[in-house]
C-alpha cells in the first residue's frame, strides 16, 4: 500500500542554519504531496504542497520539489529561526486510491537553538 | 472565516467506557475527516464523511463510528474504549474537489486528547 518515509528526528540546529528533512514515498497512483507542521499544543497546519512532478511548493521560506524519478519531496529552508521549532509531517494524497485520504509519515521534530 | 473547532480539548476515560468527540467544520467546507495521532506518530486516517455519509474508512474497527450533520459538523464515537485508544484525535475539514483546485486541502483542528486509564 501507499506509504511515506521521512527522516527520524529529533533534529537540532542553530539559528540561521540550513535545514533539510528527507521524505520519500510509495504510491500506486499519482499522488499529491504535502508538508504539514505541528506547533506544540496545536493541530496540523498546511505548510506547502505540490500536485505534479517537478512542481515546487514554497511558503515562509520553506521549499520542497516533487521528484517523481526519485519518489521524493524533501523539505528545505535556507536559514531557520527559533520560531520554526515544531514537528514536520510529510504526507501524500493518492487520487488513484479508493479513498483519497492523507497518508502521513511519522514526523520529524525540529528544535532550533538561538 | 472560522477555522475547525473541536471539543473537548482533553478528556480522561476508563477502559470499556464510550466517548463522543465533536467537530465544527471551517465555513464553506463540506467534507470532514477524522484522524488518530498516537504519541510520537503521524496521524492515521479513521474515516471521512461527505453529505452525511461515510465516504471512506481506514483500518479501524466498527467500534469507531461517526456522524456528519446537515451543517457539516461531525461527531466521532468510540465504544468499549481500550488503553490503546489513548491518542490525539484530529478533525479536518475540506471542500471536495479535483486535484488541481484548492479543494481537498485539509484544514485541521487543534484536536481532542483522549486518555484511557
């Protein structure tokens, strides 16, 4: 079945460091890909998305490119801030599946130190 | 526009009891999905409701059931609670639509944290 694998955390960085969180997926159809962020005590918020190969999603300085050839959707940010500390979830929505629900990775906790 | 609101935010139950969790959809959304997020894990899809009918279900037993009301709000009911049901339950609303539109993007509530003792 469909699945999402993302790098395990926690990831600890200093402010202004470069961030990469790896995400790869397996899907039977042609999925849309998402990154969600969960701040402490809150629900999930959509960070960015991409619906087809080579699309780049971007928001708040974060970027991810849909790579069909490597089945990847890695999240990057050039300079992280303390306020970026949160748990990041990679997810897919497979329109070829029977339900079209979101399938999430396990999440990667990011801590940014001043 | 209002977001997705869930109630209660926290609750504690004992094994064998029943629980009802509630969700109000974001204004303009017609589809509601429920997810279970165990500690340290990603959310797992429970089921989805569209036009007051269940429109897809994940790998959860029948003691997990739901309702959607004409105003698109929803309830999640869990009977015969087990210890493993302890989790954060997330409700998400969306507007049904195709891949390329802004539809089908889920807006999540803050969740209801259930502890089963």
